[in-house]
């Protein structure tokens, strides 16, 4: 009987540990809007790159598509936030600190999972 009453809690814990399903654009939109869209928005976007919609991210800017769905290591957007060398670190060093690890991890998961809408 007591074990049975614990069941809902156990189920809840299990589903948390399993939260590795594909991340959708709606989960990363807020990160990009808070940290990137001020310079990569509608008006005169830096490097002609807009980061205010999934379509714009896929279309990319001066250097081509900002992400390659399923290929984190080729994705300029990921390289930018990780400062791994493909493009200048983003947000620019003089402007803001790096994104926190959780935000970067979420962006990576989104791209790795195919950049779902
Ligand atoms: C303060 C303004 C500013 C902010 C905020 C900013 N960027 Fe940038 N971004 C720039 C500038 C300037 C460049 C061009 C840098 C260069 O060519 O060295 C650039 C270039 C880029 C590029 C290369 C685009 C290309 O096609 O060459 C990527 C990718 C990028 N930014 C992603 C991001 C991401 C992701 C964020 C948010 C985490 C972000 N940026 C936030 C100013 C900004």
C-alpha cells in the first residue's frame, strides 16, 4: 500500500531523468531573444544574420546558415556561443559575458536533435 502511494512520485522522477527528447525552437527562442536579437534582429542585423526566427537562423548570414541541423560541430551559432573558433565569440566579449552552461547545453540539444520547429 505505501509503495503504491509512492508510485506517482517515482514516475515523475523517471520522466525527469529521461528529458532527452528533441528540444524544439520554442525552448531556445527566449535565450536568443534575450542575448542575441538586439544585434541580430529586424533592423540592420550584424553580418546580415537574423536570429529572431527558426527560418532566419537556417537561412543564416554572411557566412552561411547559422546552424546545420544534426551537426553541432559545423553550426556557426554553437561555435559562436562556445567560442570554439569558427566565428567571433558571441555575444561579443566587450558587450556581455558568455551564455551560461545551461543555455549553451539547450542550444546544443536543439541543433543535435535536428533543430525542430
Ligand atoms: C552587441 C551586438 C551583438 C550581440 C548581442 C550578438 N552578436 Fe553576433 N555578431 C555581432 C557582430 C558585430 C558580428 C560580426 C563579427 C565579426 O565578423 O567578427 C556578429 C556575428 C555573428 C555570427 C557570424 C555570422 C556570419 O554569418 O558571419 C554569428 C553566428 C553570431 N553573431 C551569433 C550570435 C549569437 C548566437 C548571439 C547571442 C548569443 C549573438 N551573435 C549576439 C554582434 C552581436
